């Protein structure tokens, strides 16, 4: 919880700085309002993202990492349903095909790594998939505004919840720990949040969730490059299926939007 709160605090400071700079430029270049007006979607996305980050941390402590990733990334299915209901963006044929391929790819990817986890841990991981999907849908509802404000707010919420745990379990400060938290805050969720907010304005929630599943697929690639650990053949095969599904749906959606 301290790690989650610390990285969110760093990300919030980073995003707030960027937001203030861009807001000033917008005020100078246009008379239109630069702050959000859809407060329901703003708070909905913020609460769902904060919940996702905190639940994910808790789930990782209660079940296996593979189970958590697999269950959380059921999010595209929920995003397709919630996006259809709340944003009226009906999933296209390529999205349904990609979701099917995704299921196959994840099975192949994790078939050697899935193990029996705890009921509570697996349940929390499944809930994090639902909150992750709702986060993307509420973000999509702000496509004409500033969805990054929701992420900034979510990090402030996560920091407010997570940091007080430092009084229960005081952290040990070291160069490695502090630099790790800075990298997590600035790169892993700071810069990534801004990129996600930029992308969600331009693609449906289900497509955003499909693209997000590339994250766990690339994990063994980074591990191999940094530590030399050889990925299993099943991980490479499953990853190839998932990447093909995401890329194919993106290309099909782009061609469809050009024709329309």
C-alpha cells in the first residue's frame, strides 16, 4: 500500500505540472473552458482507476501474479459491454474476433504458469478487471474534454489511501527504493497515464482495453532483455496470438473509420 501510494503521489505531481502548463497554453490560445464539465464521468473514472490500482496490489499479495494478470485482463470483455451500454459504442466485428483470439492467446500464454490461488485473491483480481473496464469507459465519456484530469484525481485518491500505511509499516529508504518509486511514478503510471488519456479520446473503450493487454505480453520480453531469462515457448506463442489480435483489430478499426 505504501508503494502504491508513493508512486501515485509522484505521478500526481508530475501530471499536475503537465496539466498546469497545458492549461495555461490553452487559455492563451482559446476562449473555450479548459477544465472538465462532465463531473460524473470525471469522478467515475477517478474512483475506478484508484480502486483498480489498490485492488491490484492487494490481489498480488493474496494469489499468484499470473492469476492476477489473467483475471484483470478480462477487462476488454467488460469494456465491450459497458461501452455499449453507457457510451452507445457498439463493438464492431473485429472487436469480437479479437476478444475470442485474446481468450485463446491468454490460455496459451499462461497455461504453464496458472496455479491454484486463494479464493479471495482471485476474486479481487476479477473485480479489478471490472473496475479497469469501467475506468476506460468513463474516460471515453470525456473524449471531448480532459480525461487526464480523472487520472490525476485517481492518483491523489490512491496516495491519500496508501501513504498512511507508512505509519503502520515504516518504509526503509535507500537509493534503490527511492529511484524505483520515482521511475514507477514518472514512467510506469505518470507518462503512461498521459498517453492513455491521449489515446482514449480517439478510440472506443474496448479498443483501448485490447491495446492495454499488450502490457503483460511484453513482460517476459523486458525480463529477457534485462536479466537474460528465456521466455517459455508457450509465452512466446500466446504473446504472438495476442499481439496479432490487437494489431488486427486496430488496423480493421482504422480502415473502417476512414471509409466512414
